[in-house]
C-alpha cells in the first residue's frame, strides 16, 4: 500500500508542477522512477508515457508496451495523482508572479540535471 501511495504522490507532484510551470510530466516522472523507485531508464520512460495517455504518446507507449517496458500498475496510479495535481498546480500558478515561476523552473531543471549526472541512471 505504501508503494501505491508513493506512486500517487509522484503523480500529484508531477501534475502540480505541470500545471504550475507548464513542464511535461516526463521531466518529473522519469527521474523520480529511476532515482526513487529503482526503475531502469527504459521502463521509467515507458511508464511515464503510459501515465500521460491519452492523448500524449499513445503510439510511443504502445511500442514500449510491446517490448515489456511499461509498469501499467504504476502508470495508472501516477495518472490518478497527476489529474488532481495538475488542477491544483494550475490554480497555484495563477497566484504566483511570473518571475518567481521562471526562477523556480530553472532551479528545478538544474537540480534534476545535477542529480541525474552524478546520481546516474541504471
């Protein structure tokens, strides 16, 4: 049950950040699945794509699915959280100054890049 709650939390965070600063879910979901959940890079990518269906990535996710590189259980739970988080993030974004959003987005990108560079993917 803890694993499911963590997947929903990941979806909430990814959805909130997507609604807040307009980033795609993959920039949050893929690194989190690799670094926090121990997914391989390829399965993280496939699962992230499955999370965003429909309409994003249907054919690409199908290609990953045919190769066995999607965790459908994780994708469904992340999508549930993402739905709610996206709405909440969009609500918050309208109340934050653009300059602050831009700086927050830049910091997030730097953090993810450094973590992936030095933390290494599987």
